[in-house]
């Protein structure tokens, strides 16, 4: 199936970076395991640097650019660094965010009960991108002008404003400081508040969400951004000048990816694309509907209300409720079926899930109907029955392990589980003390990047006796190996590791030097530095390359931009006394003026060739408002004869107003044709 093939390709693409990063950082610090929390950390940098910038920023047309220049040039050592941090951390957040989405998708961590986190991610995109866009707008350089015009054209396609917003950015006179204040408020206060709230909603259903990355990763991320800011400071692209259209812009593709589409498609089409794409992401968890395995069930007879299942469930799918069966315990576990992913981690947490129990029907307080703990006990007994020799290994493999059955031989048995943390530590004790095997391998998801979020962590903590239920002290941990599988392609490496562990089992005790239980990984400084450098480059690369050109080289732009009210379709009619008497006293207006206006007809030609010829309807519910013309025309630079005519009286022939001029346009120049409603003349600027 296509979807499966795309996901497989995605997983394969993650494989090599994941492996290299694990080599440099170790499994527990692999940055690919903290993409969501790294995004949050970069947003923190954005927030703090943003506060500094706000102190020096002037929210006015004249002051905005100057104040940013002051920070960048005069105060480069602090303001400039803060500005660069603000920009690059924003871009870094998009890099980690895109990886976060791709990873959740490729590893299928967005379906079933996870739909909530996935769907609530979509509004985050709709907040974070406008946050970046409004940020670029505030700088009021040439890129800002492009952003202002293009954003306005997008917004003008929505039925919100009667007067096109884009007209505000065509001439210097049309700009107002009030607009800048509104924009600054949106960027600094409005959008961030919604973003914080939306992030909270995004993670609030998850148990112990990784909101902060480990400290070492934070230090690395901050240093990477700081070095980048000092080595390659963020700069503005020349003061905004509405009379010029820059031939080439360094576009921030992370935030402005869709804007160049407006060169080819009308804004309405781009909206349809964006909304359609968002809806597609929203319904992705149900495409096609996933088969939901049976969720865990609580057996009150065996539940003592210890709350460990609540503590350990990664998805908040178990809660405690007052006891309902009249026993001495105060509370009981209750499963919220809609949130349960049937990972079995709660079963591994339950103190009653012990294979030593004498009763034939081993029934813990909480259990998976499709793979009960009694079934696991039977599977172990059956799998190990015919093992030979004194180096017999039992490998417990979780569903993320790659083809564990390949390891089966005369000395090795394999039992597959959903998640490694489904295995109560008592099983390791039982396997070894009842002589089912000489050693136990727990083979979990690649790099400990648990498919069920916390399975790897809980397994490590339970086996190293830091978390309840703990591995009993009597278990010889030299006989236990925790082996987070190498990725799919690395089957031989996993095989080698298992063989190495088997060798230690047969070796005399004093010769055993390695144990495959989790070891503290030492960071490899060169690898770590290289990884952060590459990350820093990836955060800046698409803000400067490829450059974007709004205009074909050597062309200029003419914008038609004006509003004018057509004449009323019917003249006012003076009411006779008789007609007035028929009206209620408070309605007796001596004139009856029908409100409806004519559309205006505008025809614009360049060098005798008609390039715009439209009937523009009046605005307003009653067709009584102004008609508004906003249209941009690209044409070769040079001298041109411009001619425009407008009729507002519904006449079929000729124009009520007209204007002509000859303009010499330089390449990249923008001229504007306006209509002065007081003087009733066209103005060419
Ligand atoms: C500002 C943007 C975002 C931030 C800061 C963010 C952050 C996070 C964090 C911190 C987690 C918890 C990770 C864990 O503890 O395992 C998470 C989970 C998740 N996020 Fe995001 N996220 C963002 C956007 C998105 C988007 C756009 C999507 C997809 C459309 C998405 C999909 C998911 C999913 C499916 C999970 C649940 C993973 C699981 O249950 O294993 N996120 N996110
Ligand atoms: S099976 Fe997994 S998701 Fe379901 S309640 Fe247990 S720990 Fe939570
Ligand atoms: S871990 Fe087991 S005994 Fe404890 S509350 Fe959950 S189901 Fe009950």
C-alpha cells in the first residue's frame, strides 16, 4: 500500500541520522528523540530574545527599520546577537517541527488514541507560521514590503475587508503607524498567547510529556544558535521603498514557502491548497481507519489500588476511582478505553503480574486480553523447552525489534511482546531461577526510541532497580542484557551483540568484563559538535538560498489602486405630501433615495494595448458602497504610454473620467495609478 511504502521510506530516511546521532550523543540523548521538546526550547529562545528586541523596537513606519538597524549595527554585540538568535531560533524551531511531524508520521505514532496529539498539532502550524510572517513584516525592509503586499493579497481574498489591505503598501503616504502598532501587538502578544495555549492542549493528554529536552541538549542547542548568530548575523535587506520592487530577495523559505505560489496562482487557489492540506492532515489518523486491538482490562479481584499502572501509562489511559467492590482498598484502576493503545506497559507495572503465582489462571490486576501475562508465561515455557547447552538465551523482543525470529537456534529462544515494558521484572527472575534459560536479553525499539514513548525508560529503570516494580536483588544482572536494537538494516550488529553476550555467560566470573545492561554513554565531542554545526547550517540555509525574484529581470510593475463609488442607479425622488402621509411619522423623509449604485467600468491600456478591462461591482450588502480596483501588471522597463478610462454612470460607450501619461519605468520600479475622488482625476506616481 502507498501509505505503508511512504512510511517505510520515512523510517529508512531516519535510520542513518538516528544511528550517527546515537553514536555521538548516545541513545538517551539522541536529539531525534526530543524533536517536540527541542521545538519548545527554540521557542523559549525566541521568546527571551524577542523581549530584548521589543525594548528597542519602534512601532512606527519611520522608526521600525531604523530601530532594527540600530540593534543590528550599533548594538551588534547584544541587540544584534539577540536579533540573530530571534531569527535563527525561529527557523530552527521549524526544522525540528518538520522533523517532529515526519517522525510521528513515519513511525505511525499518529493513529488510534494518538489522534488527539496529531490533530491538535495542526492549529500549532497555523499559529507558528503567521508568527514568523508577522515578524518579518515588522522589520520593514524590502522583504517586509514583499511580505506585507503578499500577505495582504492573501487576506484580501477572504471576505473580511471591503477595502483591499494591499493598497496600504503601495505608496509611502498610504502607510499608517496605527497599522504597525496593530501588527506589533499581533506578533508580540496575540499569536504567542494562543501558541502557548495551543502547545498546552497539544500535550496535556500525554502522561509526562517531554516538554524540556535534557540539559545537555539545551546547552548544545543554545550554543549552536549563539555561534551561528555571531558568525553569520541576521541582517535586513534595505529599507522598504514602495516605489521599488527588489529584483532578488533572500526569502525565508521556512516561513514563506507558499508565498511565491502567488506569482502563479490567484490567492483563492492558494487558500484552497492550504486549507485542503490542513484538512488532509487532520483526517490522516483515520485514513484508512486503524484496527484497534482490545484494550487492557482491570480485574478487581487482583487490583490493590497501588496506582503504579496510572504512574506508568504513557497515554494517561488509566485513572484511579473510588473502590466499587466493597473491599478494604480505597481505590481501583479504571481504564479509559479511548486513550488506550494496548501497549501493555501498565501490565508490566502491576505488582500482581508475577509468573511465580501458583494459581493456574495467572490473572494480574490489569491485563491485555490479546496477549495476557498468563499467555506470555506459556510462551516462555514453550519457547525454552528444547533449548540446549549451558549458554541458553531467551530473547524478549518488542514489536519495534527487527525480525527477532532470525535469532532462533538451538541455544536461543525468542518471545515477542508488544512493548518491552509489558514484561514485569519478575519474569526475568522467574526465567533464570526456574532454569528456563541461562541468560535473558531484552531487545527493545531501535536506540531506545520507544514506540510507546516511555517503555524503554521504564524498562531501564525497573531493571536497574530504580523504579517499582524492581528487579529482585537476587537476580544476577550479569545474566541480563538490555539491548536496544540497531535499526532495520543492522540486523548483523544486533546478532553480534547477542553472540557477545552469550560468550560472557559461559566465561568464568572473573573474566566477565562487559555487561550489556545500559551503560552511561560518554558524549563524543567531535560528533556532537559536527551534529550541532550541521543543524545550525540547516537552520540558516533556506533563509538565504535559493534567492527569490518577484519580477522577471528587466521588468517593472504598474499597480492600479483606487476606490470610487459609482453613481446611484436612480435619482432621489421628492415625496408628495400624500406619499408622506402614508408613512409612519418617524419615517417621513422628504426624499426617497434608492441606495444601489452602478458598477464602475475601468479600462487600462499600455502603448495602446488593453491590459485591464473590468466592471467592478460596488461593495456592501445593498450594493451601495465603493467599487475598489486593485490590480498589478508586470511589464518591461522603459518608456510607456499609459491610458486609463473609467465610467461610473452605467454608460455603455465612452468614459466619465480618463487620464493619460507617458512614464519611463526603470527595471524593478513600481508605479501606481490612483484616482483622486475630490479632484476627479487620475494620478500617476
Ligand atoms: C509548535 C509546534 C509543536 C510542538 C512544540 C510540539 C511538541 C510536542 C511535544 C513536546 C510532544 C510530546 C512528546 C513526548 O513526550 O513524547 C508532542 C507529541 C506529539 N506531537 Fe507535537 N508539537 C508540535 C507540533 C506538532 C504537529 C504540527 C504535529 C502533527 C500534525 C504534531 C504531532 C504530535 C504527535 C502525534 C504527538 C504524540 C506522540 C506520541 O504519542 O508518541 N505535533 N509534540
Ligand atoms: S495498555 Fe498501554 S496505553 Fe493502555 S492503559 Fe496500559 S499502559 Fe496505558
Ligand atoms: S498496577 Fe495493578 S494493582 Fe496497581 S492499581 Fe494498577 S491494576 Fe491495580
